[in-house]
C-alpha cells in the first residue's frame, strides 16, 4: 500500500467484533433507496427482532461491521445490541442502538 495516499491516517489490522452476551441480539441496518426516493430524503432501515424499521438517522453506541450478503441488500452494517429505541422529533425518526 502506498502510504502517501492515506497521509496521517493510521491503518489498523481488522479484528473480530466482540462476542455477544446472553442479553444481546443481532441487529443490522442499510440504506433504503426506494423509500429514500419516495420521501425525497435519506431513509435507513434498521432490522431488529424480526422487524424492519425505517428511520432517518441512527445513533449507534455499539461496534458494527460490514457484511456482504448474496441477496439484497448486499452490503449491510451489523452488530450486537441490548436495545433499539425509536424516537420521533421534528419530523425525523431516530434509532438509538445500544
């Protein structure tokens, strides 16, 4: 790798995501292009406990990793969380993941 491309950014070797505890469940989220076009603003879909929740923004306090799937959506961000809380403020839907 050419170090000049990255400048002051330090490249770290990837490590495994932390192991889940008994109280944590798998979640993932992805960009929802069809719904974003309908609403004329960014929409992400959070998948939590067999539910698909459309949101406009996410605050995530747990580690996430990219995952590539054979079916759509092909690229997702996933992790382990104890809770996902959905709030609505000023016309925006926010997912708090922790």
